C-alpha cells in the first residue's frame, strides 16, 4: 500500500459511491411514524445490511432496539491479533421540512454547483459511504489491517436512545479498541478536523391548558386565559434580553479555549440576514460549544390560514436544550422542567414530558488514535494540519460507549462542513470532502494497526 494507491482507489470508486448514495438518500428514513411510515426506515436498514454483506461482513444483523427502531450491525474479521475498530454512522434523517423550499427534491440526490444535494447526504448517509469507501480502498491495497465492526443507527436524529439501551444490554457487541464516529465534520471544507466535544441534549414537550374548550375571542377575550399566550410567555422566560439561554439554576457562563470562530465567519455560515444581530454574549465559540442553548423546535397552534377568532384552550411545544460538557443532562432536564412549571403565568395547568435525552461528550485528543488520525489527515489534505473543534450538536451514543468501554479511544469525524446545511432545507455534501475523508479514514486504520503492533 502506498500513499497514492489509496487516493487513486478512492477516486476510482467515487462514481459508484454517488450511485449508492443516490439509492440510500431515496429512502425517506425519518424515524418518526407521524412523518413517514416505518417501512421507509426498515427499507433503508435492509439496504445497509445488504451493503455490509456484499463487503464480506459476517454476523450482519438488523437489531430491534428498545425504542421501536432498527440498527444494523456487522463484523469484518481482521488479521489475528489485530485491534478492533468500531465504525459508526446513522441512516435515519431529519424530516425534510418545507419540501417546496428545496431547490431539488429532498430525497433525490442532485448535483449542483459541485455539491450533492439531498436529505442525509452529509448527515449521515454520506458517513456510511465514507466507511465503505475507506474499507474498499484498503481491500484493494493489501487488505483491511484491523477487525472492523460497523453499527448504523436508526434513530439518532430522534434522540430516543434505542441503540444506547441496546448496547447497555449487550455490552460485548460494540466493544472495540477505537471508535470512529462518522457523524460530525470539518470546521470548514478543506480543513481536516476532529471534533473534541459534543453538547448533550434534553428534549421536552410542554403542554398548557386553561379552558375546557376554545372560546369566541370577542365574547370572552380580555378575561379568558389564553393557553397559547401562556405558552408563549413561558417559552420567552427561557431567554434573557440579549437572547442568552436562562434556565433557573443552570450555569451559562463557560468559556471555550480551543479554535476560534470569528463572528463574521459564523454570520456567513449561518446565513444571518443583514441587520439581524446574533443572540447571547461571549465569543461565538463560547455560545455554540461551551454553553447551554435552548431552542423551541415546534408549537402546536392554529395555522394562520383558516384560523378562527378564538381564545385557545390548549397549546403545546417541543423544547430542546443543548447541554455542554461538564453539565449532566438529567439534571438539566430537572432544572428545565422546574423552570417551565415555575414560570407558567395565570395559574395555567402545565405538563412537561421528557421525550429525549443524551449526555455531553469530551474526547481525549492526546490518545494514540488521535496521533494516527493526524498523520492520516496530513496525507489526505496535503499541507494541512489536523484541527480540533467543538460541536454544538449531540450524539448521545458517544457517552454510552465511553462508559461501557473506558479504554476505547473515540474519534469524531465526518462530512458536515458549514455549507452542508444539515437539518435545514437544501442539505448537501461535498464529494471532494467525501473522497478526502475516505482517504483519511483508510490511512487512519492502517496507521492504527501499525501503532498497535509497535
């Protein structure tokens, strides 16, 4: 195996990878049966299982996890005495949101301006293809030098914890010397990056009731307690005047001590409209990587079209709270619930239901696996040194794996550069990043095997 041979092999495999990603993106694999039927996720899981079997994986299984979803597992045995590396991705995706706002159909992979557009292209169906490309390149150049386990999750985007609970009940299944989580991305396209921290999360559904039924707003408005107005008021209590998250008892003043994120770059990446200010205080990196962040994900209330002049009897919302490393997600859930119950106005009845939770994660970037990855990224990105950054999102499985396998080295890489627009309309992946990160992962596996032989 030579430096050039891996890169040349991956380059030759890219047309096939595009076709496979087209097939995988076509599945509307949103793990929420209220959005798409469960059969879409089941079909995607079957596709992933077939892809692993075609690569020679053994013990391929579609696992029924406790949250009612499916994850796909496979084992590829390496040379005797070789270390074991677990490769992770997820095949479930976020809902497409407003399909009319997409410039091309969300479940049809479409090339435009040098990128491939489609829901899940970067997050994280492209991550699964990255693993396949790396393994194929090694097989074509002397063989895979490590034992590989692959786990493709089916409910990561829902945060329902099915795979975490399955792993806890079957701790031997995912045991490995190193874990590569293919679900983050480079700080910027062309800048090789590992993710050092992830925020945890909690998600709650808050329901407010004030009346036995809706009332005519002219006859009763002004005295009748409006449930929607009560909900709006309690949600507003979660932010200070400058937009900072304010949950009673939850610290929100930590600082980030790693790579900087200039405000001008963030505004461009987030596509903030001219004249609109950012929220919160401190550096951008402080706000998105080191501090809690609350987001109202959705509100059930009458749409504007067809709305009647009524005082609302009931309203509800889903609220997400991102929790930085050093804060416990369960305690954050307790504090968020207490805050909502305390700040509800007018004695309205409020019920808070937890619908998702995951702990934050901090990687040990001084471990030997990170040295192996740094060397690999120098090869895949000539002239660039590996950077480490935070990520405001959550991958709850990371903390579960760290607890189950404390000796395992966990690395987070992926394809979600800022232009990927994950979770938004017009999600995309850079094929150049897919190619280079696949090269990097292949060299990492080879480097890691050598480091364990030394």
